C-alpha cells in the first residue's frame, strides 16, 4: 500500500510544496515506521523528484514528525510517531494534497 501511495505522488511533490522534512530518531521504537519509510521509499521519491528538497533529519530522542513547507513559508506538520511505513506514506500523501 505504501508503495502505491508513493507511486501516486509521482512527480507531483513540487506542485503544492516547496520542501518536505522528516524528523526521526535513529534508535527509538516510535520512529521505526519513519525509518522503514525512508529505507523503502526515499529513492523512489527522489528519482521521481530529483530537484525537490526531501530532507531527512535524524536526532536522538526526537519524536517522528513529517513537515511540509508550502508557498509563502507556510508550514504544516503531522506526527508520525508509532506509525508504520504505510501510514507515513499516507500522511505524506495527505500533506501533499492539502492546501493550508
């Protein structure tokens, strides 16, 4: 399912967004889904959007959170703590499609 969600995003990341950041902890169980998402889907997203800034920020003890920056510096975030890779993909899809 996550792969399907990532494929449907295709090269559409840059249409509504200016940047996506994923904050996660390298070791915590709560960030496992975020780490799995990166391992499974980061390359696919970057190949489809080579010039789009998709940033991974690792910090010990930080809660997993997905940030989206839109035009005019507006930002929106969603917690992805304790989510699976599929749920993280769904959260990304929601942020891509939303217009804050």
